[in-house]
């Protein structure tokens, strides 16, 4: 009878390698979604306090945030719609994530918030 303790020739190298590759690609996707949520949160804050600010002030602040977060072109184009009871702030942009073998994944983001006045 052979004494087997669950060892293999490659040990845990393969699972560690797979985990490292997955983490490498998850960072780019995670960063894109994290910036999206930061931008959307700022939109929500601007919408909550929109009674004290003009559309130009809100657009300027959100455009500056889009620039500081290094969001792709188009994110700084903010749409603000006001009614007597609500304010809606939105934007549209596409984030391009580079993948191996010269491939790209395009993710479309549409941050939008509605706040009651």
C-alpha cells in the first residue's frame, strides 16, 4: 500500500496562479465600478441639495469630479432635468477595459439619480 497524503507534483501552484490572474483582471473591472459608484453618489448629493444651486454650478462640480476620477470622455456631459417636485441628474459614458490578446471589454455606464424637492 502506498502512503498518500494528498500531495501532488505541482502543489498549490496552479490554484495560486489562477487566483493571481483573476485578481489582476478584477482590479480593472473593480476600479471602473468603484468610480461609477463614487460619481453616482456625488450626483445624489448634488441632487439632494439642488434647491440651493443652479444647474451650471451642479454641472461644473460634477464635471470636475469626472475629471478627477479620470472617467472617459462623455462622463462630464451632465443632464439635469427639473420639475416642480423632482430633480433628475444623469450622464452616459463607456469604459474600455483592456483584456489579454489585444481584446477589449466595453462597459456602458448610465449613472442617474432622482431626488424629490
